[in-house]
């Protein structure tokens, strides 16, 4: 099943009970940057993608792969030590 990054972000954010500001805070990104990804259906690249994946507790592969729908499977979930 193909899923747009916007929809994936919304699902992951709802799962955590976070608003967009909280995702940005957890990922250490400006809110405007995160909002652009979610509102404009833009995939994050580089360090931003890594930070967002860590915040949501999912692998980078899962986050960026449109073929991996929601919810993430057990191998797509990770715990990052901060």
C-alpha cells in the first residue's frame, strides 16, 4: 500500500499524542521546517530525516519508504537513547 509522507507523519504524530510543535521540539527542528514536510508533502532529507525518525521511534527506511504503510511493523520500530 502506498502512503504519502504527510499521512504517515499524521499517523505517527497521533500515535504519540503530539502536535506539530511537539514533533519539531522532539526532533530539534524549527517548527516551520517540520510544518513544511507535513503540510507540503515534502520528504525530509539528511539530518532532518534522521531526527524525525528518531523522534517517532521508527527506522529511517520505514519513514521514507512510501510502500511501507501505517502502522510500522515490529522491525520498523526502534528505541533511541538520548
